[in-house]
């Protein structure tokens, strides 16, 4: 799908100095959520735990009342 962490050199700027920092950035990818073959939403997310994100979104939008409303869930790359 994508690399979750990518090494990057950036600069930390403060009032007193500018210093190089070796760090990482977190990668996100565009994801689409389908319910019964109908696209419900597209969002940006990391590749971890997409099934949890989907279930949480559906519950927060009151599209499901709980896990008993879900017959199956599948994550496709």
C-alpha cells in the first residue's frame, strides 16, 4: 500500500537557532469505505487497523448500532 514511515531531514527553527533534525514522516494513503458495494466515504489514513477505522466511522455516523449489524468486513489494498 505505502511506507508508513519515511526518513526525512528537516530543520527545527527556534528564536535562537536553526538545527537539522533526522526524523520520519508518517505516510497516509487515500482510502475508500464501501458498504454493500456503495461508496460511503473517502479519507486519508495509515494502513494500520483500517477495519477498526471503518467500524468506528460507521458507528460514529450511526450507520451501525454495533458489531451485530456487520455481517463481514474486508480490507483490500
